[in-house]
């Protein structure tokens, strides 16, 4: 059974940091591109960051470059999103996504709220 379980969300003040984790099971984690997305109520889902299966390359949305870092540990089947210098506009539900051209899996999301 495929599972992606996000954790680490919560309430933080402007300028603070959070580290999201996404624990994967039920598929060959090291073969998948891993992505973090986010979505605010009433808005489209936005791609935040992605990382290649080996972890040797990553990419970021312009809105988070220099503040967020995606990483993965294939031995632990886990992908992370380190979020620093958080702003109120970062308040969204954050989703973990595992992707190949054939399969596309999603977690249930974790809420991040940044207070001003």
C-alpha cells in the first residue's frame, strides 16, 4: 500500500523556521522525483520544490529560492523541506508528491501557518 505521510507543519512567527518531513512507503522511493507543493484556500496548487531520485539536483519556485531547501534520504525513504525566513504568505497546506511518468502519489498535506 502506497503511503506518503507529511509531518512537521504548525504555527510559527514571521522569520521563523520549520522542517517538513514526508515518509514514504509501498513503492521504490529512490526511483521517484519528489516534490513539495502548497495550496492556499481558493487558490491553485503551487509547486514549491523538487528533487531528482538521486538527490543530486533540485529546483525551486522563485518565491522560496534562498529560503527553502529540499533534501532526501533514500535510506530512510524520506524527503524533507527546510523552510527558513518564513513569511505570512507562506501560509498554506503543504503536500508531498512522488512522481514518475507512470505513477503519481500524494500525501494528505500538512498545514503551515505563519503569523505576522
